[in-house]
C-alpha cells in the first residue's frame, strides 16, 4: 500500500468518512473485524461498527476500487454462542423425528422427503417417480 492512500484513509476522528477510518494495519488493537472476533471466540454482540478499514483493491470491482471492512470494539464483544447440551439434544431429536416414517413408524435412516412425507418403502412408486 502506498503512502498516499494510507494518508487518504487515515481519519481516526471520522471527520471525513463519518466513522473513524484507518488504512490496513493502522487500526487500534482493540478494534477487530467480525472474522478476527470469531477467531478469538467472540461476536460483535449487537454493537454497531465503531470504525472501518478502507483499502484499495484491484482484485474486486468495488466502487472506486475501495473496499471496506467494519471494525468492532473487542471490549464490547460477547462470547460466541455455543449450543448447550440441552439444545444439542433437542436438535438431534428434531432431526431424528424427521427420519421416522408416520406410516410404518420406522426410523428410515434418512430425513424423509418433504414431498412424500413417508419412507421410500411406504410411499407409492408413482409419487417417488413424479
Ligand atoms: Zn414407512
């Protein structure tokens, strides 16, 4: 990145862009992208972006060749949601229910087709072929 575009995108007060703006690698350490937060097991947690990173890209046809990444304050971030044991059990049960044929009552071993609503043994061949 050239010196000139670094200066162009350096606006820590947001006077020019309306939101604090930094070139790549010049943002304060506590401001992270969603992906950077996720790598630390966090999520924005409802906060709006507090700053942005702007950079020129030739690889993407962004307006004016400028790309943006939004930054969030890691101090306001929340832990990523991890499903609890109970939620996991409920999900497994729901998936299993979708494998049980209402006609023969057997676990078909696969999620039943929404269209047939029955296992392949119980469904009419004309319906399966349709
Ligand atoms: Zn069946």
